[in-house]
């Protein structure tokens, strides 16, 4: 027993409950702080009983609850809903008699109890990495005290900057997260430049090695918010539709502007992507902010790959872009390569035919869904060089899309026992449309994570493109643009 008279199992229970907030289980973290920490001192037997009761609740809510349907429009507002609606307001799972028995069985030995609880967690490695990162930020970084405020410059500052006091604050701030070592010098040297590049790379900023406004504002995000964002993203992984049953899949992290292709459990490709614009405005009629071009959270199956696709314009694009331009220029359709077609239901549609100017580029990865969202190439490839890449109407544009299509087709042919013969690059240079059905369709997941952690523990924070973090951690999005309160 320890100083509180706790058994080994009691110590394990207290340790797990103390970390409930890092799992995104904030209500259970509050209950632990109030009913156990705030109620000390307690008799050992009473303390053990309270720990066991709360741990049983936590254990019942640790397991993954995979999303079964896409997160599309809210019927009341017409907006795409955030991934956090899957857990916000939902009743917590109460432990069953069988679950309590299993917990008590494991509790006979503290080590077995820890292993039992770990086995309940979601299996994807990102979950555990996010939990560990949140814990590390809270206990090793934020515990040093809140980092100081960095000067926000009007223009980019580099090695000609001579303000020793301001440079020292930047150096001290970078040292907090381990981007810079050694005592601050107050001199903008090579070490500071490299540290800024590393920080910028870890925060989805262009790694220029100079202090600019976006970098300074990011440096000034409070440490406490970093912990909350890491835990929030761990919670999101608990509700992902991507499960251990998926050995082959394509995964798109919308705020990370990144696509991952995994085949038979092994990473095969990682591509930059462009996602739906994060621009928003307030609609007085609908009484909400409008994120018209947001990329939704959904999952589907890539059934085929289409080279030289045509593009049937979504209604929102026709109403918001084509019609206003057509009023200004009667030849707008012809200049863009658009033609008017009649659909099967008799309604008019506008189609952009295959060409070098087609917005879908050389290839489209087709998966059927009600939102007409898919992966595709683009004829504006220079945008892939930007750090923040939310420029589309909602679909996901893929960097080096022909090479990625080649990987998928080659793997599919190999699984079929056939040999890839090449020729796709030359095919993409033509204007005739060719469809390649996949023998083994590939699951695709479009999801929203504003923090990711590499195998070595390196953390990358991504922009909250559609303000889902703000809505989950501060308050629902209202009339004004979201602005985080000071210190949060």
C-alpha cells in the first residue's frame, strides 16, 4: 500500500482517472477532481470504493464508438456538422454488471488492471500518441508556467532584427516546446532561424525561418489550449469510422491538408491535398455562420479511377459563380469549356468537358455520395506549394494525382494477379475519358484532426479551418467571427 493506504490496483485506478482529461473525457476528469481530489482526506476503504466506481465508468467509455454514417447537413441549419456532435450531449455509457466483474478481476493485480484498461482504448496508434502528447504538454511543458507573449510584427523580421529583448522572448518561447536549447542570447542567429523553421513546420506554417505575423500569433496560443486541443482530437479518434478491420484505405485529414494511402497495413503514399475553403459569413436569415465550401466528414469506397473526367458543376457553384459571371460576360461558358446539358430528370446542368483547363485536372477518384464530394487532380497545381491549402469548393484536390492513381491501379492489378503495363501518364495527356474500375474498391475516410503526432512523438498542430475546435472548447459559433478568449 502507498501513503494513502491504496493497493496497487487503487494506485492504477487513481492514475487513470487523473488522466481522464487527456482522453477527452472532461466530465469524468471534473468528477475525479471534485469527488476524490477535492474530498481528501478519505479513509482508504472509502477512497478505494470511489476510485473503483469512477474507474468502472471511465472504462465503459474508453472504447471506440465508430461513426456509422457521414456527418452531413444539420436539418435545422443546413450546415455540415462537426465531428464533435458524435459525443457532445450524448449520454455516457454506464458500466454493466459484466464490465464491473471484468474490472474487478483485472484489479486483483495493478499491472493486469493497467493492461485491461489499455486494451479498451481505440486501436489506431494516433489515439495513444495524442493522449501521451496531451499528458506531456500538461506535465512537462505547461507546468513550467504560461509562456510569455511574443511581439507581433507588422512585417517579417529576420537576421537584421536587433531588438534584443524581443528576440529573447522569442527564444524563451521556442525553448518551452523544445524547439531551441541553450540560454537565450538576444541575437537573431542561425540557431533561432532553424528553430523558427521547425516551429513553423510543426504548426502548418510556411517554414521561412523569420518571425512574421502568423508565426507570432501561433507562438502566442496559450499552452493550456494545446492540451485541450490534443485531448479533443484523441476524443475524435474514438469516433472515427476507420477501424482495425481496415487494412487498406485512403485517409484524408482535412485541417492537415494531407492524404495517406495504406495498403495491407503498410503506409504506401502520402500526398498534399487542397480542401474546401474555410471562409465564412453570418446569415441573418438562417441565424448562423455559413461555411459554404466546407469539406464534410464522411467515408465511402473508391470504386473507380477516371482519367480525363468531365465536371458536372454543383448547384451552389452555378448559383454563386457561373450565373454572376455569365451576366457580366455572355461568352463565359464557352471560355471556360462549359456546355449545358439536360439531365435524366429533365433539369438543366452545366458540364465542363475534359481539357487542360478542366477544374478536375487529369484524374478523378470516384466514390458515390450524396454530396458529390470526391478526390481529383486540378489544373491549378501551384496552390499545393502553400502551407494552408483550403481553396476548393468542397472536393479534395490531390497533389501528383496521376502518380497516386498509378499506385492504386498497380496495387489493384497485383491483387488481381495481373501486371501493370504503364501508360497512364500518356493517357492523362489526352482528352478522351477512360474509366478504370477497381477490382478491390478502396475505403476512403475524410476526417477532421487539428493535431497529429508522429511515431517519434513530434506534434503538428493544424489550423481549425471550420472552427470546430472553437465550437467544442469555447462556445457555439455565433454572429461574430470566432475569437478565442484570452488565456484559453
